[in-house]
C-alpha cells in the first residue's frame, strides 16, 4: 500500500484497532502501557515507536452549558480552565 510499517498513520490505526479489539472482549478502557504493547505487537513495531505525541489538553475556559459536575469531570480528565 506504500505506507511505511512504522508510519504515524499506521501506528494510530493500530492503536485504534487494539482498542476496538479490547472493546469486543468487553473492555471499556486499557491502561496506556497495555494499549501501546498490544498495538506494537499487532503492527510488528517497537513499543517506543508506537507512542504518539500527546494531544493538547482541552481548554474549557469560558465553556457554558455544562454543570459543575460535568466541569469537574472534564478537569479530572485533564482539561484546563484558565479562569480559576
């Protein structure tokens, strides 16, 4: 297909497939290390290579229409609120 075996796009797809496989086994979550290991095994790449850059944290400053509980949940998941 012309996509290098260790390309970021292929690694991302491998991570998504590993999550999909886990969900079919009844899991709704995989620890990061386990997810990376499974994806690396599926793709035949080094586990270190299977790490993708971390996404930026969601900025919820000024977000409206959410309850305090929802805001607290977003913050617990890593979002930032610069107004506090």
